[in-house]
């Protein structure tokens, strides 16, 4: 995965958790796009690729997916995950706010 964006979250008494968002990749059919992202922490390691009709939609869906996954990861559930010293604020939009990224979707 070619990383185009990265964010580090701090954990009390542990190594950082890192969120990486990758460059969009076209589906094999060449019509739609996949956007990979990874969560790499001391308790949680996840790798995902979310698809969209174009690179922008794939990015929005990857951000929504990452926001949801980070909120449910073991580090967050245990109250260990912080961004710039603030616990509970992941600095990402609410995944529900990004639902329906196409006109007429909802």
C-alpha cells in the first residue's frame, strides 16, 4: 500500500497506534476504485480496502470506515487512545455524517 496520509494516536503506557490511508487503486475492471487503510496498534491490527464509484467516494468511505473501526478498537474501548492528549476525540468525522456520499443516497 502506498500511504498518502497518516495519523498517530497516543496510548497511555504503550506504543502509538497508527492510522494509514493509502492511495486509491482501481478495481480490476477499471471502473471503480478501492481505497486501502490500515490500523496498526499494540492491541489492534486491521487492514481494509473499501470501494467507491470514484477515488473521492472511496476516500470518504475509507475515512468513515476508519472512524468506525478506531472507535471500536481495543485501545479505544479501554479508554487508552488519545489524539493530542484528548481521549475520546479521534479527530475524524462521524461515520454517519459520511453515509450516502452520492446524490440521492441516504
